[in-house]
């Protein structure tokens, strides 16, 4: 430590940090103890206020005192950086070494930037109506003694006396500007804040305000501090009504989602292109967050190797071991935080895409005419298929992230155990064709299950709509048998899917244990000796194989299911819209007594082309006329439920 201080301050090892130099304090002591330390304290204290919640009237202009403090903080963050330019110019520009000046100036710039951000947040919070926290204002004046002592040093050294040197003179001018800015900061703090403007609350008096993510600072979103009022409300048992929970963020409102999606959607377009145009850029940006989180995950095994080597050999200094331990903990915490943020933001993008898909599906369903699909298929599109389509959001980044993690893990294993890792790699590669066969069978079974499910839902819809006729004719047992038959076929396909999933999970979950055994046996047979460093590091790396090896089959399955659902939804969206002008004429009938006239009309409850169709070449309905049409009685034997729909009656009574 003494050598480091001596090298930084340009002093001797015996007295690396002199407190007094002549008639004033030592410049190194002034810069480090009276300058850098107070600036570091100011930076940390200011950062604590970054997550202050905004006030409901945060859009109102702040007071002149806050604006003056913000301006002074901005200038005080610029002046230390400008002071480094003359400090690097000879001759005799600075009282200390360039390294010391860069350290002190950099810490000061970071501190005032942090303080400026804190002031900007506080000015838009309830503190904007006052002077703000007193502790924060006092911390801003802690570096003042260092500035005054440095000014005294310039006066004692005769910086203003001839011959005038440009370097020291410019530094003296910047020092005076810093003191002036600090005085302006004090004047801004002395100015009282604006009076509190009354505002109309969103909720009645006595109730808590709504909690929302919008309007919160980035630190509050990063730490989920905005959820604290909701958690406190839940702990008190006050979550009784829907309005008690958080307000939906603006970017998840259906109106906003519909507007964003409609800007990229047109009739006949590809659904995936419209989704990419509306939400693709935000979704792809999350890949960077996942990449950083994945890379931080590898800091654990690497630092663990260094820490175990430090404990095993005992030749490194103690500070190295502390750094390894701190790095191991910090990497794990930061990696977990980034992975959590990635998952949260990914769910929000998924909800946005799901809202847009449901909006366009409902809009399309309302625009279809006689050629619309059965009700069961439409319900599956709105429920199962839309949900499986959005599974692509979680599977796409995993599709490239998991192989990347697997490749890096295998490379690190090679660095630890050499070619012995090849045995485990061969064992993993042998299961790839097996996984491909299982995934193909799962996709085929999934398609068959969806077809059986469409038929069952359609039949159940018909049963519910024709329940009176079923009860009247006593067809409960016959129709129950038909529903159970379709349900049995659907469950049969689902049973196959689950068995295949179980086999896939079993194979890949047992693989890391087998890989560890194979690697260690191969390593010993090659003539090497196992050490604690290699064993613990190899086990940590093999444990990291569990996630990619277990999840990759599910990722493949999710991508395949999303492709199947995308094709089904795209076929639904490609159906022609219903145009009433093709079927209905706006011209009145030729005969005044005619109230209804049909020409070459085709009626059916099933899609066009099915067996149950009724064709009317020409029909005129007069006033005061009762017209009844009865379908063929054979329908009762083939489609009992549709018998109730085959009666067509018109009773026209015009007074």
C-alpha cells in the first residue's frame, strides 16, 4: 500500500502521504482525503436517491432554485475534466503528478454527474416543492475545503505573479469557476421551492393511489421498488377488488397494442412479418441482455477454479483470495439480476404480441361470412394456438443461447481435463438423433391432437345449442358416446405426447451425471492425476450442462408447436372477408306486396361443400303469409343435433 501511494503521489515510501507541506496541507492529502473521499461519498449518497418515485404533478416546471442547482452540478462535472488538459501540459502546470490529478478529477466528475441525476429525479418527486434532503445538500459542500486549500496553494506559489504560465493560470481560473459554481449551488439551495399545487386525485379521499410501473425511475424498475406499496397492501389484506392491484402499463393497453400492430398489418400480409415490425426490435434487443447474463454465468466456474487453487497452493496473497470470493459472489448476484430482468421484459413483450394477435383474430372472426370455420376451430385459434404461437418468444433466444452456453462449457472443460471431455461429448451427441425422432413424433401427435380437439369442441357447441331437441328425443346416451369417442382419441394423442416428453426429460436429465463419470474415468485412464481444482471446476461446468441439455428438447418442441399454430392462424387470416353486398341487394322488390325475395340462395350450417345444404332457386314472401320449410327427415338419423336447425319459418304480419 505504501509503494502504491508513493507512486501515485510522487513521494517517498517512508512518508507516502504527507499531511503538511510547508505552510499548507500536502497536495496528495488534499486531493485524496479531502477531495476524492468526499466526492465518492457524494456519488454514493446521490445514487441512493435515483429511485425516488415521481410526484403526480411531476410534469410541472421546477423552481428556480432547483434549476440553479442542476446547472451548477452540470458545470461542476465539466470543470474537473477540463482541468485535466492543462495538468498534462508542461511546464509546471500542476501541483501533483498526472496520475493523481486524473484520479481526483475523474472521481469528482462522476460524483457531480451522479448528484445531478439525483437532483433531476428529486425535482420531479414530492421533494420538488421543498429544498430536498438536507443530508444531500450538506454532502455537496464536503469537497469545498479541498478547493479552498488548492486555491491557497496557488496563492502561496505566486501563480498570478510574473512570469505568467498558461498551465497554472488556466487551472487557477477553472478552480475559481468551481468555487463560484459551488456558491451558486448554495444560493440555489437557499431559494425556497414552489408552493404545492393542488391536484385532483384519481381515487376518493382516504384510498391509496394506484400503483403503476409507468413514471418510475430506471432504478425503481430495476429493483422492483415500485411494487413495494402493492406488497404492503397485500400484507394488510386489502387486495379485495380488481382496482386494488397495479394499473396496467401504457404499452400493454389493448388500444396501444392495436394501434402499433395495425400500423404494420394489412390484409393478406404475413402475420410473423407484422409481429416483427411491431415488436421485433424490442424483442431482439433483449437478446443482448440474455447474452450478458449468460456470459456472467461462466464467471462462477472460472473464479471457483482460481479460489480453489488459492486455497490448495497457498502461495498467493490473501487479497487475491478475497477478490476471488467477492468476484464469485458479485458475478452470481449480477447474473441472477440480469436473468430476472430478461425474463420480466420477455413476458411483457409476449403479452404485447398476444394482445395484438387476439385483437386481429377477433377482428377477422367478425368479418367472416358463410365460409367461416367451425366454432370449435375458432375457439382453439383464440386459445390454444395463440398461446402456443407466443411460446416462440421464449424459445427463440434459447435456441441460440443454449448451444452457445453448451459450446463454451465444453471448451472450458477441455481447458480443465483436456481430451477427456470428448467421451462426454460423444455421449451427448449420440442422443441428438434420438431427440430428433422424439421431437418429430411429438409434432405429429400434436397436430393430430389439435384436429381431434377441434372436432370435439365443435360437437360440444352443437350439443349445447340444441339441448332442448336432444332432451325431447332422448339422444343423451348416443351423443355422450360420440363425445367420449372424440375425447378418447384426443387423450390418446396427448398420452403419447406426454410419454415422449417424459422419455426425453429422463434421457437428458441423467446425462450430466453420466458425463461426469465418463470424463473423470477417461482423465484418470489417460495417466493424469485428479486435483481439487480440476474436480470442483469440472463438476461446476458439468452442472452448467444441465440447463442446455434439459431445456433444448423443450425449446425445439416449443418452436415446432409455434410453427404449427402459426400456419393454422395464417390460414384463418387468409380467409376472404364477408361482403354483404354480394348476398343482399339494397334495391326494393319489384312488387310492393313482397317483403322478402330470394334468388339462387344456398343455406348450410356446415362450410360450403358439405352434404347438408339447402338450395332455393327463387322465393317470394308476400305480406300476411306464413312460410315453413322442413328439411329431409333423413337428417335426424345422420345429424340429430342439426334437426333443430333445419326448421326455417317466417311469420310476416304487416299492419
